[in-house]
């Protein structure tokens, strides 16, 4: 009797541990991801890069930090200046991470 209950608890725990990450992974892959919040530190339009002080980016397992990002399209940097509050979408590609969308929140 004890072994049957123990086995049932073990199976339930193992199933729960596997199911939660699978659901989180599926949610991260589907549809539009939530935009991350940040503050523009520097804009380099010629190089197609932007330095952003950002809050945690959970889908990429990044903590809060200041980081230089490549942008998918340098035209997204037009009108941005240091100190601007932004919301942005960042994705991983073959060359690291790249910003694919920026919204000025000022």
C-alpha cells in the first residue's frame, strides 16, 4: 500500500515538473511576445546598434542590465535619443540577440 502511494506521488511530481516547463516553452514560442521595458543609453544609427538599460527579459533569461543590441532595421532608431523610455521586442538569431521592434514610451 505504501509503495503504491509513494509511486503515485512520484509519478504526479514528475509529471508536474515536466508539464510546467513544456507549457511555458510553448507559450514563449507562440504569437507576439510581451515587449520589454528599457531606457535608451546610446544610439549608433550608422552601426545599427542601440545601448539599452533594461529590466529582466525573461524569455531570454537575461537579468536587468545595460547592453548593446543590434537592431533588425536601423530605421527603427530614427528619433530615439538617450534618456527615452522605450518598450522593445528582442529575439535570438544565429548571431546573438537582435531588437526587432521599438516603441517610444515618452
